[in-house]
């Protein structure tokens, strides 16, 4: 029994061992032997980008990028990747392999997973802040208003929960109305990271507060002691901010017989101990200190005559400048210019005689009367002037009326001539081309004669010496002057006035230079009226505008009394020819004695600060508003607008304005009486042609506001527009508003982005008149396009022939130097014949748009010279 049992155990063990060995052999056979591997599969999920919309985003695409399945098998994929918020994450998934019976056979494979990406991009939003402006009042200006101006906005249900706008401004200046932080919520959580913000900031602007300080006037007989008057008063309607104190230092004094300004040395405004003067625009009106002599002055002279040799110099330093050269009696008063003659060509240090035009108007008047004809046609009224030359030069005022009186009618358009033994009188017009602008009316039947004279003028008064012209063309380019600029006459005059300092004791070496004008503008930068007038005349000519150098006298005449004109009032100025009008006088000299106060406040009223009578005064009542209450009636306050410049210079007025409105809607106010008084309290109304326009009286039901955004861009020849607008305020039931932005700017400069607003009721009827519409318009600004024009270079061995190179190239930091469709006409001058080198210079450039219009003024142009080199042969 014992042996048998052992035998069975042994046989069983052997059987088990055989079975195990068989299983191992089968496994090895199925696996390809002891060295075989599982088949490899590589599965990759898809990738995709989305824009944030608050929902979960998935991508169910996948593909088998490597490996093969056995017949009848397939892959089942479960996509688990998802992304809602902005950012990037894995597009996760799981997979298994099943056979035809649906059994999982994944273990038969080595499976590798490649995850794609799910990217959600944030929404881009532009947020614009509004602008605010006010006159300085010592308090902070803030404008915590904004709006979304992009086409895309916040998702439905999302809102700004915090917009931090800490910007504010107290002092005069401009700063950005910026945003420091924005937080967006979907109602349950912060979703700010799902948005990106671009900002268009408005501006906070504080403008200066206007103050006008007037020093006192005083008079006494000469006693050998200085006359001092330290009194002053604040005469402006605007007062300092509450708590601010004025400190005024009056420094004027006079000891000798005569008169002088009671100068104001300094005006300081304090807020406690802090100097806040920079927040004020202070205008000084200086009184007069007069020291009289017991011996009354008697007008008279020795027949003083002006130098007519055309020399540009300071004249006789020993002459008695205080002696009267002539006297005038004008019924209009104000600043007057008395003309003697004009000149022709410039040769570097003097002016030559000009050729006279042989034809006459109506067979008896020179063509200098053309401007008077145009003024009469434009509605100007003439005044009368009497002149006593006391035996000196025969002088006549601007602008003569073509009408006979007891004076010598002039037949020369160059020099005035007549009998100087007695007093003569004539009719004349007061007109300042720069202040009043071009005339509205033409010359009527004289137009044909004027066309012929204009041809003569262009042949006589455009010459500039080549060397002078080379410098002036560079100046013209540098300053961006263009003949086609409607304000070019004023711009050149302003430039010349500021180009140098008026100094009667200038360095006389200037008058010995070979080209006085170039030296005056480039090197010395100081001189007297002859230098200023010569420079302006040649700059106008360099631009292709006929101009001529003219001499005579200027004075500030009191109306209705004889005014002595001293030798020191001898003066030179420029005449510019305006097609369709004639010659106009242009003042170009910086402040000096010959101007007799030009640029100041004239006794009998001229344009405030203009140096002359403005001729036409256009005024209207201020617009008045009242909200409808069914009880009260809106009546005018009596205030008028259109004279702010005069009020700033101490003028006052009285006016009677009529009109009334009780019902809702718009009515008119009318000025029935108006008188203007100068700073001395004298009635100067009759010196002006006063045109009264109607004012507006509006009784409104609702007050609303319309605002627009501005914009800026580099000049590209296309209009800058911004159609965005915002209307604030509640309309009446059934009413609808139609708003259209009409602002547009193409050329360099700034303008308002204005709107047209129309409000209609439910029947389509226009009811705009029942709304008071406040406007806050943005500014459209086009900035100049900067380019650099470079002349080419060249070199060669000497061969006796001139070396030139007319090539050039235009560069800029932009993709295209010139705006699309624009072309440049460039002239390059430079020539070298002998051995040596010289500059190859760009002498002129004019840029035209696709329609042939001169648009040079829209470019900021720099220049680089090339080099021409001739080597020895």
C-alpha cells in the first residue's frame, strides 16, 4: 500500500509538469517565440481653436496614426477633453480594441496616446473713455465715463463689475483719462481672463482762466521827478478762483517830457503760499504815464522826406526822430498806413525802381485803386482823411476810393506824387487783409482790366536772385509753406515777425553783407522794418506770390482831431497782390517804434490786439434756453457774442435785445440797439460796420446729450472718420432719434467730429425743436507724414564737362513713403566741372495727389544732400 501510493504521487507530478510545459510552449508559439512583442498602435486626438463664448468646447476627431488592427477588430474611443475658459489644454481621451464579437482585445496591443490641444482665445474688446474739459477752477476734473466701441462686446449675461478710472486733473494741461483695471463677471464668477482689452483714452483738459490786469494812468507837468502810478485793477469779467490772491508789480515810471506805458512787470497768483500763475492766462493792459511841458507843442516840420534810393539800412542816425513829419485828420481813426512808393527788383543790398503800368482805370485812375473798388463792392463804407505833409512827401492812405476830391488823383501804380504846399483830402477805406480775410465781391466791369494788370504784375514782382532763392526755397520747405494754402499770406507774415528781434540798435555790419535778407534771416536775426519787409517780400516771391517792398509812414490816429506823425513813424512793409482784388498791405515787422502801438489796444478802437480796425463787426445775441413749465416766459439776457477779443482788452458794450418765448419750441432774439466802448470808455461803434444776426430762444421739454469719439491717424490722403456716437438722456414716449456723424478730415490738422441729430414722433414728424441737445464732440486729428528726400551722389575723373546727377530717392519709416496715388516733382541742382567736390542739393519738391492737387503741406519733409566729386584726370 505504501509503495503504490508513492507511485501514484510520482506519476501525478510528472503529469502536471508535462501540462505546464505544454502551456508554456503554446504561449511562446502564440507570441512568435521568446523574442516577439505586442503590435504597437498610436492614436492621436484632434486639435482645434475656438473664441471664448462661455460654453464648453470639444473636438471628437481622432485618428490611428501608426499600426494596424487584425481583421475584424476595431477601436472604440471615448473623448473626455473639454475647455470653456480662455487658454490651452489637452484633448484627452481613452480607447480600447474589440474584436468582431465585441470582446476587449486591447491587451493584445501596445497602445500609445497622443493628445491634441483645445485652445480658447479670449474676446478682444475696445473700451473708450470720454473726454472732459473745463476752465481752471482749482478743483479736480474727472470724467469716469466709458463705453465699448468695438464691434465685439461682452457675452450675454456678462457685465463689468469694476472699472477703475482714477484719472483726474486739477492744473492747466492735458492728460489721459485712463483705465487702471477692469473686472468682468458672468454673475457667478470672475471671467475677466476670457477677455483682452484695448483702450482708446479720451483726454482731460484744463484750459487757463483768463484774467485782465490794467495798470493806472497818470499825468503831470514836468518837475524833474519821476512820475509813478502803482495803481492797478482787475478789469476782466473772470475773477480768480476763490481763495486765490493776486500780486501785481507795476514798474512804469517817466521823468522826461512825453508819454510811455505804465508797464506791469509781473503778475503772480497765489493759492496760499503756492504759485498757481501757470493756471491763468493773464492779459496786461498798461496805462499811460504822461509828462507835459508848459510850452504847448506846435505841429510843424521842415518838409521831411523819406529816402527813396531803395537802400536797406537804418538811415540817418542823427535825425530828430521826435520831430513831426506830417499830420493827419481822419474821421475814422485807428491804425493808418500812408504810402509813398514801392520798389521792383532786389539785388542783395537795395531795391531798384519799379516799372510803372501805363494803363489807367476809366482813363484816369492808377491800378492801385482796384482794391478800393473791390472794398466798395463788398459793402465797406469809406471815411474821409485830410493830410498836411508840411512840405514833405506826398502820402496817401490805404485804400483810396476812386472818387475825386481836393487831392491829386494818382496815375502811377508805383509812386505817389502831388502838390505838398497845402492840405489835401480824400475818401479811403479801412481794411486789413489778414484780419478781415478775402473780399466777397469781385471787380465787376473792371475784371478784364484786372486780368491784364495781374499778368503785368506777375512779370514784374516775382524776381528773386538765384543765390537768395536757393536759401529761401530751403526755408520754404522747412516751414512747410505752400502757395495754395489759403492762409499763406498770414503764415509768412507771422513767420517773419517772429524770425528776428526788432532792434533799432542792430549790428550795422548787416547792411554791408552781400545778401542782406539771407544774413538777416540766417545769421543776425535782428533789425528794423526795412529788413523785415525785404525778407517777407522775397519769401512771398519765392512762393510764386507777387509782392513788393513799400515805404511810407504809419500812425495811430485819433478820430476827429489832428494827429502829428513823427519821423520815427517812417516805416516799410510789404504789398501782396491778390488776384481779383489788387494790392493789399501786409504788416510783417515785429514790435517796434514805427508801428506806434500796433498789436496793442488803440485809443479809438481797432481789432483788439490786431493793430487796426476790423471794419466789420458781426454780432448776435447769445443763445438762451429754458425748460418748459407752462408759466414762465423766456426773455433775452441782453448779452451778445462775437466781441470776446474786445472784451478781453477792456472794451465794454451796451445792448438792447428783444424777443420772447413761452411755448415749447424755438424762437428768435433780435439786437435793436448796440454800442461799443473802448478801454477809455469812448464810444467807438461808428468805427465799425456792425452786422447783427438773430439769436435763438429755445423753450425745451427734454435735455439730452450727444457725444462722438475722435480719432487720429497719419496723413494718407483718405478721410479720417469715426461714425461712433452716443446719445444720453430719455426721449419722450414714441419719439425716436436719428444721429449721423458728419465729421471728416483728410488734410493735416484738427476738426470736430460733429453730428446731425433729428428726432421724430410716432408719426414721423420732426420734433427736434422740443429738445435741448448738448454736444460733446471728439476731435479728428491728421498728423503730417514724414519723409526724407535725398539727392544722389556721383564722381568721375576730370574731363572738362560738368558732373551732374539729377537722381533722388524718398525714404520714410512707413511701408510706402508717399500716400497711395501721390507723386512727387523733385528738382535736384548741383554741378561740378573742375577738380573738387560740391553738394548735390534737392532745391524743390512738390507733392501731388491722384487728382493733381498740391498736397505738399501734408508732409513733414527732411532733406539730405548728395556729393558730386571730380577727381584729377
